[in-house]
C-alpha cells in the first residue's frame, strides 16, 4: 500500500463508487477513476501503477454491471463474447506498451477523447434512441469485432479512460442498438478488455492490490446500482448522463491543465 492519507483513501473510494455507476450507465467510468488515481497517488508513483490499479478496480464493477444487465435485458451474449475475445487480445497488447507512458502524456489525450465524444453525441441527438431493427449481418459483426474488439481493446490496454463510452458508441453505430442494449453488450466486452489488460499489468507487477481491493468494493456497488438505473430510466436518461459526465470532466481537466 503506498503512503496515502486516510482522507485521500476515502476520496478514492468515493470516486470508485461514482465511476462504477457512471460506467454501468454509459461507460467512461475510467475518465473519473484514472484521473483520481493519478492525482491521489504519491507524485513519484509511475503512471503504470495508476493504470494497473484502475483495471483491478474497474473489472469488478464492470462484471457486476454485466451480470445485472444480462439478467434484466436481452443481450446477444455470444456476439458480445466474440467481440470481447478480440478485445482481450487488443487490450493485452496495449497494456504491454503502456508501461513506459508518463502521466503528462495521458492527461492531454484524455481531454481530446472527452471533447470528441461530447461533440459527437450533441451533433447526433437521435443517436441510440431507436431499438435494433433485426439481427446483425455478418458484415456488421466483423466490423464490430474489428473496431469494438481489436481497436478499442488496444486503446483500453494502452490508456483506458472512455473505453466503455467508445464501446457504447461503436456498438450503437455498427450494430444499430439502442443505448441501453449497447451499454449491456459493452459491459460484457469491457470485462474481457479489463481482464486482458489486468493480466498484463499484474505480470509486470504494476497493480497496487490492497488499494484496488478496497476501491473495488465501492466500484462494484456503483456498477450494480448504475445498471439498475439505466434499465429503469432508458436511453434518453443514458444520453443525458453521458453529456453531463463528459463536459464536467472536460471542465475539470481544463482547469487543472491551464489554471491550477
């Protein structure tokens, strides 16, 4: 366990709770959790430890959300697992390259990711509001495996934040799912990307297991609650949460980058 004050541990646990809820509703919990770890860990801690600990926490909440979704809404589990296996391979490769990445490189990248996601959702107000019209075609499945699996999986292992959001957006666009169904499918895929990346970080010894175990309990509670909320409120609510989260985080990171 690193030398962290009790106050900071409480803050990190609350961030894990909120991140679990956000991640289950619309994805992107890492956009809150990873910056919290980057700021909360001692300044001399290599960024790889924040990345590895983030994965150990996130996989617990994501699994809880995936189980909740699978019990309550129709999900093509077979398709999700196929995409997830491709994502597992991609995330393992990304995590292998992440060991030498510095914190200063991560923060600007996360800001660009946030702004891109927010702009896309605003410009497409009807995006993800209509239910799927039929089963996915072979071409759609292969595209989803390539983009949501290999591509986003690699990004998840390399950096991570926003993976759930990108999965939701990609699955909605490629497979023509509504946002709730896309969120449910994304959780299963995200479990695989988290597992691949975590295995690599664990092998490299860059996971703070004691801190991760404590934060994971809060992340699990948040993830389970978030899945129930999304199922109850529907796609319109998911879209509002997505935009709120994106722009709140953009404002916060912009302040830290140029004002603080």
